[in-house]
């Protein structure tokens, strides 16, 4: 049986670089990394897959790309119920939403 666990994360860097960071965290046994922590408790964990579920494109007007990506991460964490197993996210920060709302006022 394959492991059903998943994690919702974000990056504004190249996806390949972010995936490499997760792999290094597992090899280094980084206790702050959700993937590594899961490998210590899951007997079915033998590989992991990465999927892009959303993308933000820069507009001509620019804007706060980091905050836009952070808000989308929260939306996907909530849509997929990533705070509850098999989701591996341990918390949701509301700071990006508050920043987004305050910039609209």
C-alpha cells in the first residue's frame, strides 16, 4: 500500500531547486522538515511525488508576488484539508491574508 500523505507548500523559486531542498532535508534528517518527519513514522514511505496545483504569473502592474503566493498556499491548504492527516501541514498562517486585506484598504 502506498503512503497517502501530502503536504501543501509554496515557492517562488524554481520547482527543481525547492524539491532538491526537501531531498537534502530528508538526507540530513532535518527535524524541521515535514517530509523527513513523516519518513520517521511511516512504514509505507518509499517515494514522494510533487505536483503543481497553482501558478501565479507576474502582471505588468507587478504587485506583491510573495504575498499572492502565500495567500494561494493557504487557500490550497484549506481546500485540501492539509492540516488533518493525511495532510502533513501543521499550521496555517493568516498573516498573508491580513497583509493582502490591509493593502486593499
